[in-house]
C-alpha cells in the first residue's frame, strides 16, 4: 500500500512530472515518425494495449489531477496514432502459424484483459493513481522492446532516440515516486529493473544499427 507519501516541494514534483510527460511524448512522436518511414509499427501490441488502457482509465475513469491529466490526454492521442499504425502494418508481424482472421480478436482480447488488470490492480491495492500499474507495464514494455528487436532481427521501426527518450521519461518519475514513497521496496525494484532493461535495449539497438551500417545518432 502506498500510504503517507512524503510531502514534496510542488515545484519539484511538477517539474519531474512535466519532464516525464515531455520525454514520453517525444518517445511517442518518434515511434510514429519511424513507423511511417519504415512502414512498420514501433510498439509491441501488448505494451500498446496496456498504455491505451492506463491512459484511458486515468483520464476518464479515475482522472488524475492536473498537470498529469493533460499529459494523459496527450499520451492517449498519440497512442491512438500508434494503434492506427499497428492496424495498418501489424498483419505482417502477426504469427504466421495463426489464422489472419484472429488479428483483430487477438488485439481486442489483449486490450480488454489489459484494462481489467489495471482496474482490478487499482481496486486490489486501493491505489487509484495507477503507480503500480504504470511501472509494472513500463517494465513489460522494456522487456517487449528487446523481444521485438530480437524477433525482427533488424532496427525496423526503431531508433536510438526512442530508447533514450523512454529511458529518460521513466527515470524522472522514478526519482519523483522514490521521494514520495521511499519505503516501497517493490517500486524500487521496478525502477531498477526498468532502467536495466532500457539500458540493455539501447545497447542492443546501438550495436544492431552499427551492424546494419547505420549511424545510430543520425537515425530519427
């Protein structure tokens, strides 16, 4: 339970919150840009469903206070754009041993289960800010980005700046919520785990881009 948060300077808390929102917005924009250029979706579908669910729930079901609420609206808008890319390009990456007719039902099932998991997690832990869910699905996303890179065997739909923006967009709220809840060892484990997997992804992607003869710093 996340009881008795430490009182923080509001300017300090808001600056970290807005900084996180900015870097995650950059991440989404870069995913959209790279997806259109490479004609491929740039976010694993399970991570996309978790993001869409979290952003909708904490925008409209359990709305956050400002400024996070407006950040949620922005993220949801961009994730809808990524969703459109997934519908447009995603069939190419759908498992070949499954009927293509399952493409949309599989997505709907994943989305519904993601939303139910976040809703029930909030109820189970009596935590309607979505902190556990946010960092839990962030870790899922970090692992899935590595899986996507290894599965594709190429840098298609990905760039170093996407990985770095995601990393920075997570470090800032990790610092914020560590200061709010320094007694939560579960959250501390999540902060560290996400950073490790994000760093691993950046290193793996950097090496893959170099192997493909692409300058990692010039690829947006």
